[in-house]
């Protein structure tokens, strides 16, 4: 048939390329596995289970004893916000403007059926629907802002405390390793392991404190400060809405 010879050559060339790729794939996989094994072998001298237990376990225990369970739970839950963008009040301001239009057209009671994801905004809108005046709305926002700042500060303080504890636990591990080393001076085979505990405990404490716990605390505080500033932008439009929709006294209506 016409064209069968070129098609046959193409199929033959494709088969050779496929066999070449099939042969190259395991080669790359083997090389990657070898590089990984070499990396682990290089890091093996820096891994000691006893030092890890002393530093990590001591830091966790000290943090548990220092803080309340609620603050510990919030500090762990706060890890989810680390990769998020900074809080912006613009979507909430637009939602408040939409609430104003709805209230003007259908009455403030219509806001009671609105879906509001932000807990603070939902509480304030519910108070406006219930007829709270502007002063009461301002007090509610002030109280909720203070409570939010305290929650954020407590979560950041947990991680800041862990950053302080980790180097101290590293020094504890160093002392334990030195005591173990001096107690086994007549056995040269155990001196190296004890010295490794002493040195690695200090290393683990410094790394956990300065490269893990303290950066987490710093970022949480930075996010909390930014959110507090952004949420202050919500006060003016909410107070304006509360003033406009507050129940009118008979004298005010007559006037």
C-alpha cells in the first residue's frame, strides 16, 4: 500500500525512542535514590534520638505547663493562617454597603436573613437588627476587637514561650550529655555518644527556637496587628448604619 513503508519506518523509530526512554527512566530513578541515600548518610551524624527527645519533649512539656489548654489549642489552630494572605477589610466594607441598600429598601429586619461568614460582623449586624443604638454598637465592636486581640496575642505568646524554652532545653541536654560522658570516662566507646548528645541538644534547641518557634510567633503577631488595623475601618460604616436604622422615638418622628 502507498505510504506503508514510511509508516513502518516511523513506527520503528518510535519503538526505539520508547525503549530509550524506558531505559533512561530507571537510570534517573536509581540516581535520585542514590543521591537521597547519600544525603541521609551525610545527615546521619546530626541525628540523635536522645537529644531530640530531651529538646522537643522538654519544650513541649514546658509549654504545656506554662499555658492554658485553650491557648495551646489556639496556637496550634493558628498555624493554618500562616500561609494565608493578610486580612483585608474591603470585602466586608462592600458587604456593609450592600446591607445599607437592603435595609433602605426592605427594612433593617431583612438583614436578619443575610449570610455573614465573619463572626464579628455577624454579631454587630444582629445587634443593629435588634435595635441597638450607635453607642451600643460601638461598645460591641470595641469588646469584640479587644477579645480578638487577646486571642491572637495568646497564640503568639505560646510560640514565643516555646522559642525561649527550646534553647534552655538544649542546655539541659548538653548537661545530661556531659554528665553521661564524665560518668563513663573509663569506657572510651561511650564517650562519643555522650558528647554527641551534649552538642546536638544545643544545636536542636537553637534551631527550634530561632528557626521554627520565634518566626511563627513573629508572623502571627504581624498578621494580628494588620488585622486589627484593617478591622478599625469597619467601625465607621457600621456606626453609620446603626444610626440610620436605630428605632425612632415618637418625638423624633414628630419633629
